[in-house]
C-alpha cells in the first residue's frame, strides 16, 4: 500500500485506483529548454572543450540482449548469413552464424522513421539494400551497402514511402515498391527506372519462382517471368479492404486484409477463397502466412478475447493447434536459411526465432532493443547485469565475463511470449547491502492515466514479484539508500511526486509536488537516507526530509545525477545540454561542459569514484555517445570511438570497475573495458 502525504507545495489528495493493463505505454521523455543558474550557483566556463581520449586499445562490444524483430533477408551465396532491418528502419543487423552472434550497422545516412524492407544479393552476399521513409521530409529511400551491412549510401530517393525491396532469384534485378509505383535497377542501384503501368502504393513484394507478386491497396499484382509490365490479378475477397500482409510459396499465396480477413490461392492468384477453420467466423485475424515449406499458419483473436493459432499442411483443408502465439507473439515476418526449408525463421515483436514445428521456438536475435535502464547485481552464479527495455527486463552474467561465451547476446528466452505491452522498465535499482536484490518500476496503464508497478527480485533479476500495483504516475527513477536498504525513493511525473518507502516497498508514502512538471532522476546520499537529490524539467532539487520539502539548487532541465561513492558532497549533474559539478553538496555548482549538441541522458561513477561517465542520446540534435572524466568531472573527453550507435539512454559500471555498459536507443547494450 502507499499513503499520500502533501509537501508544502502540494494540493488536493489523489485517490488510489487499480487500473487494467490495456495498452502499451510508449512514453517518451519530453525535454524543455535549459535555463540560467540561480544566484547561489556559481557556474564558470569549462577549461577546454571535450577532446578525444584514448581507450587503451579497447573497443565497444555489443553484448545483447536479443529483444527485437524486423524485416528479414537471406542469401544463397552465404547460407549461414541473415540480415535484419529493425522496425524503425534506422538499424541493420547481420549474423554470419545463423543468429548466434550479431553485428550492428553504423549510423545510416538518413533519419529513418519506418522500415521499408531489406534484400541481399543472391550472388554477392556483401551487397545488401534497405528501404524506408525519412522522418525529415517523408521521402522514400533505398540504401546500398557493399560491405555486408556495415555502412550504407543512398541510391534512390522517391517522393513517397518505399515499403519493400526484393531481388529476383538470380540477382539480375532489384525492385523497390514505393508510393509512386515499382522502381527497378539492373546495375545494383546505380540507375533506376519506374516500371510503366505499375500501380501507386506498391508494397509486399514476394518472389515465388520467377514470378514477382506485390500488392496495391486491395489488389494483387504480378510480374510473370521478368515481364516489364505488371498484371492485376483477381482481387482477394469483395470488401475492397487493403492487403496488409502477403506471403507465398510456389503456387500457394496468402493475403490478409486490414479488415482481418485472410484468403488463400493455390493456383498462382487465379482464384481465391476465404480461410475457414475451427476458429469460427466471429474472429479477428491477426496474422496469416504461408511458410517456406508451404504450410499455412493463422493467428486469430476470438470475440471472447482468447487468442489462438492454427496450422495446416494441406492448404487449409484440415487444421491443428499451434503454440506460436503463446511462445513468441504475433508473426510479423517469416523466412528460411537457404538449404533449410523445414526450419522457419520468424520475426516477432521481441525477437527473431527459429522453429521446425511452430510448437517450440529458439530465439536467435536481434539485439536491437532500446535499453532505458541498467543495473549490476550478483546471483548464485556470480555477477550479472539487468537491462530494462520497452518489453520488460533481461538478465545475464555473460557480459561480465572476460571471454564472452557462445551465444552471449541471448540473455535468456523462457519459451513464453514476452509481454510487449505495458512492460516499459524505466528504472532499476540494486540493494547495495544485498546485491542479489533488485527493484524495478514497470510503467503501464494508459497515457491519460499513467501508473507504475513496483516489483522486486531476490534472485538477481531472474524472477519478479509485484510489491505495489497501479501506483499513480510514470516512474522514471528509483534508488535504494546505501545507509538503509529498506529506504526506497521513486521519482515520477503525471503526477509530480516523490514516493518513499521505509520497508522495502511494502508501503509507499506519496509526497506531492504538483506545482512542478515532475521528476526524471533521483539519487540518495550514502550516509543519510533522508537526504536526496531530484532532477526534472524544473531543475535540480535537494531534500533533507525524505522528499517532503524541496530546495531548488539549479534551474533548467536536469536529466541525471551521480554521487561519488567514495567522496561525500561530490556530485555530477547532467542538464539538458551541459554538465555541472559540486564538491560541497550543492552549495556551489561549476558548469564544466556547456552547449553540448547532444541531450544528456545518464551518468555513472566507477566504484572507486576515480572516473565518471556521461551518456548522450539523440533528441533533435546529434547524440555524442559516451563522455569520460578522470578528474572528478572537471574536464571531459569522448570515448565513443567505434560505438556504432552514439545514442545512449543508460549507463552502469560493473562492481569490480572493469566494464562500462552503455544501453543504447536502437542497439541494446554495448560494453567497454575501463
């Protein structure tokens, strides 16, 4: 339970309510302008601008967790290789060992906002193309890589979205489906032309043999045997609903419309029939596909709310139940590794999986999650790291090992579909006195009425128990007092509050500060559990009475606070675009880095207090990656080096001080030896 207690800036009492888990909460951090420091602070200009610091020969290494799906591409020229374009379209991953390990592309030359498909050359496995749409001008694009997806250059610009790219089976032609029709190149993207007679809003390309099928609105089109003019086929169904999912193998085609109706054709699109089966008629069809072996799979939602999956080996005449929905969630894309037609590769919301029977699954990638929070812990098998993402938290001991074991990027698939809605983990905190105990705040409910669940793990983040249910507010920060492990602080906005607990979360006291815009970060002094720091859109605050009253120390947006674990009074504060240092508990602040182009997201000290790191993520301005200071925060330098993605959302350092971990926006966790 929790009790509401007003601070002197509080107002009306907020009642408690239990809220249903009804939707995903994609709460984004909202940034405000940085204001001037108050009179008592004494900012000074930095001694020098950040300079590149050596990393003593070490390089960043992507260590997982796997937790993202995406568009799939394979090539017979290298059968063990797979490419994945993640849903936003700004990251491409490559595996050369059928998903055991993955490498991430460098930053793409476009500001992508939606994936438009990926295609690998059947003859030249290092040549790969990716399409999509730009966020800035909403133009479509096709990018080309000749170094196996490490770097890309733009080779096509279209006035509307590119929603599919595909090679013909011999690699002679590449097709791009776009809002203005079908584009074709026969010289690997150097020159393009628009196919005459191709319809607008072309999408969903699929080769079966040498026939290229694609859709436009409610219609299915085909280019037979490399023809130059597409032919419109008989329309699946009679409702005029757009086809939003289309697959095919041999002469069998499956089209699912956006009115949740699925049709199958067994004669190359000449005739269609609605898929019927034991699921009845009063259902919503969630997904319908034909896999590489010609097996049909359909996922439906009954009127009762029950979700079911069925499979057929005889084009829909008979059906048998399958476990895919329960194990991996919705099928978003499918494929096969060349030479393994009986093993399907399935892309779902929280990973890429392989299966032979659609009853059991093995997750093989990709590490493309947004990591919102990080903490280190210690389990029965030794030190481990826990990462909080949009789809829950992941735990692994592999990234703490000097020699990374086989499959180190897979942090543990339970065989049950990950919860992809209402499981955003914005805050993690380890009990300093018992590092096997970890707390997390899970944001859920709705955007209009945000709430969080407080959960606790006593086995280093493997299993979680709900301690508090549907507490009002979006929780962005949580910490445990080093002086009193039963004392917790949780910082929220909507409403703006500081929650505290004196019993390990069994009860919460809500201290309202509803004249403020909320809090995004919290840190508690090592010696005094009543003394804490809070940051948010309104500035930096100190409390000496457990969050009941607040004293403003600094104006402007404060995004992160780190206290030196060895030196009392020494703190580093990250504002929206500047860094501050204090050595006297905030009585005086020194601005040590100003006018940074990236938005600062996180801070972390090494356990001995000798080094502090700052993370920067993309928000309107380019991210800076990771900065480091070895003189208490006085001067800073970049250690981003080979980090493929400089947008960093969270940081933590291992308990032995050997490893720095950076949670990124689109590429899970990367580590660096420090």
